[in-house]
C-alpha cells in the first residue's frame, strides 16, 4: 500500500527471505545430481531468480514501488512458476485454472463496483469526497488479490499459498464493506436511491465471487491416479482467534487514549497563561457551550464506568472495554475545545480555577488508564479519584444541577446494593454441598459485582442524569444486575424440593422480588421523569434568512404543481417528492444554522452548516423534476435558467393572447422579461458559459432575477383580481410555471454568488490559521540583541488592518495587512525581554483568534445569503477594534493628559449597525443626504479652527462623529431591494466615509496633544482631504439622476474644505515659490475666461462648473502654499527657491512598496512573480522621491553638519 506501508510485515518478509535463501542454495546441488541436463538447465535459472530477489529487496529498502512491480511481473513471477513446475511437475493444474478464473471474476466484479462508486461520487459532489479514500483502499485490495494470485498460483496445493490467497480475498471483502459504509449516508437521499440499489447488487456479486474463490482455494486437487500426493500435509497457519483480535483492538484503544490525553492536556495548557477573550457571547450562547461540555463530560463518565465494569467482571470483556476506551478517547479533544472557549468567557481567577479542574480530570483519567494497564490493585482508588474530579468539573458547568435529584439517584442505587448484600448473605444457609456452594458463590459474587457497578455508575452520572445518555447507562447497568439476579435465583431453585431448605428458599425469593421491584421502580421513574426532572427540549430558533425564504417558495411551487390535475400522474408524484425532500433539507438547514449561530467558535458547526447548505443547493438544482423531458443542465450555466424564464414568459404572453379579454398588464410585464432576458443572453454582454462566467455577470443575472420577481408578482396579483373563469384557470396555471422559473433563477444566481464568497472566506480562514502557527517563529528574537524601534505603530499600518478587517472576505488584503501589523509590532518590541514578548504573544494570539471568529460568523451569514454586516458581526468587530487599539498602546508610555475623545463612542463609526432609522420619500432622503454631507464637511473647518481650545474641539468632534453616523444611516436608507450591486456600492461608500471620519478624530486627538507637531498637523489635513473626497464619492454613488444638484453640492463642499486648507500653516504642495505663483496666475486666467454672462445648456453648465470647481480648489491650495513659503524666515529661503520636500509623496511611495512586499509574502510563486513587477516600479518611485528630497535638503544638511562641528568644538 503506497499510502499506508506496513513496515512490520515488510520487515518480517525480508527476514523470511534471508532465512530461506541459504537453504534453497544448499539443496540445489543435491537436487541437480539426479536430474537430466534439460531439467538442470531450468533449475540453473534459480541463480538469476535469486539475483532478482536481491534487487527486489534493495528496491524495498529504497521504497521504489515502480521498480518492485516491474521486477515481480517481468522476472520473478515467471521464473518462480517455471522452477516450481520443474521440482513439482503437474502440481495442481486443475485447481490452479479454477482459482485463476475466479480471481479474474473477482477483479471484474470489484472494477464494476468501483466504476459505479465513482459515478456516485461525481453525482454527489460534496458528499463524494468521502468516498475517495475508501474507494482507493478497495482498488489497492483488488490489485493485491491479483498480485497474490500471480505469485502463489503455481503453489496452490501448498497450505501457505492457500492461506495467503484467502487472506487477500478477506481483505478485499472487508475493504468493499468499508466502502459500502461510506456510501450509505449518501444513498439515503432520494436522488441517489437508484445508485444505491445498483451498488448493493454489485457488492452482493463481489461477495458471492469471493466466497467461491475461498471455497476453491480450500478444496483439494481432484485425485490423479498417476500422480498421487504422498507428502504429509502441512497444517495451515493458525488464524488469530476472535478473542485475540479483541485483545489487539483493546491495546490499540489504550494507545489511542494515551496519545489523546497528552494532546488534550497540552491544548488546555496552551491557553492557561493567555488571556484570549472570546467574543462577547450572548448568555444563551454561553449556556449552550456549558450544556455541550456537560454532556461530553457525562458521556465520558458513562464510558469510564463501562470500562471499569469490564475489570470487575469475569471473564474480561475486551470488546466492550475497547469500545468504551475508544469513545472516551474521542471525547477528550472535544472536551478540551469546549473548555477553552468557556474559560475565555470567565474572569481571570475563575478561568484558571476552571482550567485546573479540567486538567485534574484529565490527570485522574490517566491514573485510571495506568492502573488498568499496569497495576489493577490501584484501580479502585483511581476510580474514586476520577469520580471526584469529574464531579467537581461537572458541577461547575451544569446549568440545571439539582442536588436533591442527585442524592435520590445515588440513594436508590445504594438501597439496591444493600438489598443485594442481604440476598447473598441469606444464600449462605443453602451452602451444603461443594457443587452447590461453588455455584451459589460464583453467581452471588456476580450479583454483588453488578450492584457495585450500578452504584459507581450512579455516582458518576447522577449530577447529569437529566441527559438521556446518562439515564440509558443507568438502565443498562440495572438490566445487567437483573440478569445476574435471575441467574442467581435459578441456582437455588432446585433446592426448594428439599423440605429443610424450603423456608430459606422462600425468604430468598422474597428478597429477590424486592430487589427486582427496586430495579423496576428505578427504571419506571427514570423513563417517566418522576425521579429525574427532564430537561425541557430546547426551542429551535428559526432564522428567517433569504435562503430559507426562497427555498420555501420553491416548496410552494412544487406543491402547487403536484396538485395540478393537468400534469401526468408520474410528474405530480415527482413534484410531491421534490417538495418533501426540500422540506426535509430546510429542516436540517434550520437546525444547523441555529447551532452554528449559538456556537460561533465551533468550526465543526460551521462545517455542518456548509454541508447542509450545499446539500440543499444540490437537491434544489439537480433533483428538480424535468419539464417536458428536457434535460437538467443548470448547474454550470446560468443562461439556461434565463432562457427557461424567457420561454415561460413567452408562453404566458401567448396564453394571455388566447383569452377572451386582453390583459395589457400581463403583456407588458412578459415583454419586459423577454427583452431583458435577450439582453442578458446577448453575446455582446460576454455572458460566457461555465467557468468563464464572471462575477459581474452573475450579479447582473441576479439583478435581472430580482426585477423579474417583482414583475411576476405583479402578474400574479393581476390574475387574482380576475373573476373566476376558464381563462383565469389557464393563466393561474401558467403563472405557477413562470413563478417557479423565476425562483429557480434567483436560487441559482444566489448560490453562485454565495459559493464564490464562501471560497474567499475559506481561504481567509486557512491563511489566518497559517499565520497563527507561524507566530512563535515570527516573534523569535534572532538577531535583535536588544535593538528595537522606540516609536508607535504607524497609522498607515493600523488603518490598513482596520480597513481590511471591515472587508473580512478579502483574503489577500486582510492577511497581508495582519502580517504587516505583526512585523511592525515585532520591530517595536524588545523580544529579549520575556515579559514584553509574552504581552505581544498574548495580544497577537487574541487578535488572530478574534479575526477567525469574525470570519466564521461572516461565513455563516454568507452561507445563508444574508447581508455581511449583522449584530453578531458588529459585536466581534468591536472587540477587534479594541484589541488593535490595545496593541498599538503596547510598550508606549501611559497618557497623563485626558483625551478629547474620551466621551465619544468612536468605535461605532467602524461598526455596521445603524441605531438611527431613516424613512421617507426617496427624493427627501436624497436631499437630507446632501444636507448632512455638507454639514459634516463644514464641521471640518470648525474642528481645525478650535484645536487650540480642548473643550471646544471636544464638542466639535462629538458633532462630527454623530453627523457621520447620521449620514451613514441616511445613505443606507437609499438602498434598493432589487439591486444588490448598487447596495454594495452604497455600503462601500458608507464604510469609506465613516472610516475617514474615524481618521479625522484620531488625527485631531494627536494635534490636541502636540499642537506644534508638523507631522500630526499634516496628517490631520490629509485626513480632512480624504473625508471630503469620500463625501463627494458617496453623493455621486447615491444620487445617480440629479447630476446638477449633486455637482453644485460637491462644489460647495470643496469650497468649504478649501477654507479649512487656508486656515492651516502647512505646505500644500512641493512647488517652489516662482512656479507656484505662475500656476496660480494660470488658474485665475481659467476662472476669468469662464466668467461669462452668456446663456448655456445644462451640459455646458456642468462642464463649466467642473472647470470652476477645479480652478478654485487649485487656486486655494496654491495660494495657501505661497503664503506658507512667504512666512518662512531668512534661514529657510532656500526652501522657497527650490521647493519643500514632498513628504506626502515619499510616504505614499514607501507605504505602497511596503504593502506590495507583504502581498508578495501572501501569494503563491506565480502570483508573487506578477506582483514583483509592480514592486520594481514602486521601488523606482521611492528612489526618485528620495533623490528629489535629497536635492532639496542640501542647505539643511550643511547647517546640521556645521552645528555638529560646533558641538564637538565646544
């Protein structure tokens, strides 16, 4: 097996070859002495064979499977057969032919089975991946059987050869049945039912052929009168007994749980010292995690009690012990995962106490396993310790623990145990003869052991007996005790005939009935809930998602068609079955979505949800009953859905035309549908088939589907208003078909969009996991030697990460921004200081953890076709922002000065959750948007003018934040339900405005703290400029039809910004004074030429307004720059002559190159090569900017050198 080589068996085989080869060589000369030359010549080939065997052994050591197969098939197998017939002529020829034929039949049957399995895998798509590994195993087993037949066929009369062939057949049969277990869940779905029947028939045929093959191997060779075998038959190798197999399985389970315990402890210890806060989970989510952990611990207790019961009984039940141990090993990693998540919702002190309890239970489990393996005398003490430790843990997480309930369960078990003790003591009066005494002692001991098992199990599971599995294990132990009681009572029953024992037997029968009554009472009370307060069944909170709504619409359409008498009966049945299948699928989706929402930390729940969604999509799109015999080819080509919808609209129009009354509303809507569909399918729109369909194409198809849905509803409403008639029946029937086609188009397009988004999120999760695994390596202190940068994290790095986080589905941006942020933190931290390094590790692990949770929650919303931004996403996003803020303050001195932002909820700007709801006429809302945007723009001037007054600037910044939030709500109110592309552009513009507002607030805070810092003032000016550009872009995005009003408002905002620009004593460009004055004169000439009183058209006005706006803005910037240069003293006059250093250009070039470097790190080799081309051009831009800056800084450099010389001289 290339994938799973059996090194143990290979080593044994090599040892056997080494042992046999010398004996073969010693016997060769003796054999040749009595043979003729021809036979001697044939046997001489043995030397060549031995050389081939030696080469095969060398190839085995080199693991060269191709060479091994070549040597076997071309050299070794033919020579082995030839030489065997030389020394044993005519041996088993009849039997060999039969075995060869059956091996060929088995190969054909297995090949046919695998072919059908591959067809099922292709049809099942997502489920088919589960068949890949077992199918490969079956193919390997099939090849192994053929190879074994070729190798051992000539020696078919040898018992060893027969045993080898039978083992190969058993391996193929076992592999085929494992494959059947893998396909069993898939064939449960209706669309795969016929494939399941075919596979079952294939498997039955293979089993039948293999059984005949085994029988042929075991059958003796038909007797030959001439050649009778006189050799004494060699006994076949002993097959391991069933008990030996079970012992081996138990040993493997013990090894598995030992490894699992070690991994689970390390997993818990990894977060013991870290403060990785989980997202602010709702109390219901925390309760859900507690219940899940409680159930896992309870199941672990049940498995442990079952394991311990095996050691208390004779003979030891290895099968039950192996299953219990394996179950416990499977639960351990799940317990550690839930424990980690739950601990992160606790305060630090409570968290460590809780994790101590978890580790204590793991340690107690190890002691139980060690005692079971090595020292059973300590097993009882280990069991008691395990019960105490697991009990302490389960008490801490149990959400509805009832001490009285626990006490009652244990007291019942104790009472049963005491009654059993009385019963066994009373049986001592019957112990007269040795045989009777031995029987009574053995069965009495079995009863006491079973009662002890029941009591220990009750102590373990009593705290969580409200869980169904815990009740079941109690009932199982009760039933086992009842069976032992029955056997015990049967042992004294014959003694009742003896008058001297009659009274004792009667008393024992009464005590037996008492114990059995207690057991029956315990069973009834457990079943009825009288003893146990049954946990109320949790209500499933169904989320009304777009995916669910559209699926329900498909179900309604299918049910309508199933009751349409005009359709054939078989088609009606098909639609009915289709509707039922969709209903079952939507129930699974509701359950998995609720669980995923409840446990956002669980990747398993996310995978289950995605599997449910994919199953629903495949069912809806592939299992839809065909209409009129048309083939279903809708998965890869959305235009087929468009074409079907257009055809249904044409049929609807023709149906309406045949009616007695004209229906203009229907004709108009159908014409609009067909015209739009024709445009969609036109080659000029480049709507290619299959993989060539672009994302923009899919969104355009989705937009068409949404618009058509409105038209279809309009048609249905028109039909409903018609009086009852034959025409109405015809139109109503066709309306169902049209509605169904529209729903299918929407379903297909939405599925395509969600699939593309989910793929990007999967890549994001994978990249985050890779980064998290590399953190320790990235934070290694190699080559640092205590040197690091004493400065804060650059704003460009911080803002890149924040913006990438808000667009979490963009994998390359997020991971490159996070890598850049990690590197920036690394270079600003003394990694040789253990405390500083630990703080940074905690911060980065918490940040990556939160980003992973954010991605999982986003993917849940994508999978169910919801808007990406929701309350759950906003809650996690807020924690991400706070963690980034905390990270940027690491290794920085504490601020003594109070911040002007301390009373402003800045994080709300970065969260997509509107508290403000805007309603009204669209025109009124657009007017309000322009007014609010202008208000926000005007506030920038207020902020810059009040920076010297902290109280005043605090009020101004508060107004800025509130105005930005209000503007975001107004813009979102302009979204259109039938145009997701337009809505996405609005959302992007809103995020841009709110983020730039956030930047203005942060920059203002820095300027207030250090008013004379030129870099901070420059950053504030750049932030204001970016916000003004974002406001203009938002107005252009939202107001598509009112161009004149939009341009006038944009001009007003630009003028307001230029007022802000004129207030700042900062250079606005890098031009020298003379060039700046010349440019200013040119702009004035443009303004003068456009100051005309001649009437003009709207188009001319728009163009003129654009010119004026640009000229005014340029003039303001140039005038401000001239004023700055004129304000310079004599020492800086050189700067006025050559121009100031273009800091903005330098910073932009450096940031672009740095971002490109980190993108290269995230891409594969081919993408990295493409990105490297851009990096080269960006590097050249940096060189040019640096050269220009150096030329403008000559006079400054000379002054610095002179000052340095003066310092040295002094």
